[in-house]
């Protein structure tokens, strides 16, 4: 299946991915949630299936990069700081 189809599946699986909680999570956590599934912080994320069987590591990173294009500059800077800690 193409990356475009998986992006659609990805977005429908996690309705809250663009929430403020997402921008307050480090890259490693976001990557882990996409790859292995789970809830992340219970008050921030919707349940999500694992995508490790459908997406390569590079595709997961591409999806996260795409999601970040929808964030404001302030949200991106905040998330960059979290990821560097």
C-alpha cells in the first residue's frame, strides 16, 4: 500500500494527533506511538494501532514531518525543545 493510503489510515486512527498534547510530546514518544501503537499520555491521545508492519521507519518519520507542517511556529519550537531534552 502506498504511503498516501497509509497516511489516510494513520489520520483516521488517531483523531487527536494535531492536538496541543501532541506538540507537547518528544519526537521519540510520537515515533514510538506510531510504530508500536498505544495510548501515549491517557489524557492526550486516542487509542492507536501499531503501524510497524505497514510503514518503514523512514515512512513513519515522513508522516510525523507532514503532521508538523500543520503546527504553528510556536508549537514547532516548543516541540523541538522537548525533543532535545
